[in-house]
C-alpha cells in the first residue's frame, strides 16, 4: 500500500464517518482508529513507511518570533575521520555484556584495531579502524540499531 492509497483510504473513512478500520493485505497490516474528537490516531506505527525530510530549500520557514531559542551548536573539528557502519544491525561496544569496551574516547587507535561489533542476522561482525589516530567520540549508544553508512566513531588521524 503506497502513500496515495493510504491517504485515499483515510479520506474515505472520514467521509463515511467510520470510527475504526483494519485491513490486512499480504504482509501489510493497517489499523486506523478515530477518537471522539475526529482526530485520526494510529496505535501501531510499525506498519507505516517513513519518508526522508525534503531538502532545506523546500522546507517551510518559521518566523523568528516563533522559533525556540537555539542551543549552542556542537563544535565540529575539521579533519576528523568518520568510521561508518558497513552493514545494518545492532551496535555493541564490547565483546560481551559486562566486558570493557573495545575502545573509548581518548584511546590511541591503530589501523585494523577492533572498535565495536555489529550484530546482523545473529552474526557478530567486528568493525575495525581503517585509520590510526586518537578516538575523539563514540557517536552511537551500546545496543542501538544502526543503519548502513551511519557514523559510529570520530577519529583524529595521526599526522
């Protein structure tokens, strides 16, 4: 079910004043339930696709008066090497629960040194550093699901 079909379904349910609706088509399951105020609520968001945000040029601009106060932007260091995930999976910072992490900020890292494990389909994949230097920052939390190409570590390369 694509976004257009879903929108048409919701409009139909509003027009017919249907309070609750459930549809199963193959491995797609959609359940829509409207509250007393007429607002649509979706109890289980697992079944809906998410789409990336539009480019900044297409995004609406809020008036400065309505904008919340800005926090200080994090300092971005130049020349940091980012270690990215080669696969989708779950990030683990240590070889087993209770063990110390493979690497922590401030550690000196060598080429080929194991930085973490990414579990994918019950296989534990060691992620190694492809640059020598100092580990500046770990960018993901232990046990967090990660995507392909997601930045995991920032390393200041050795000169």
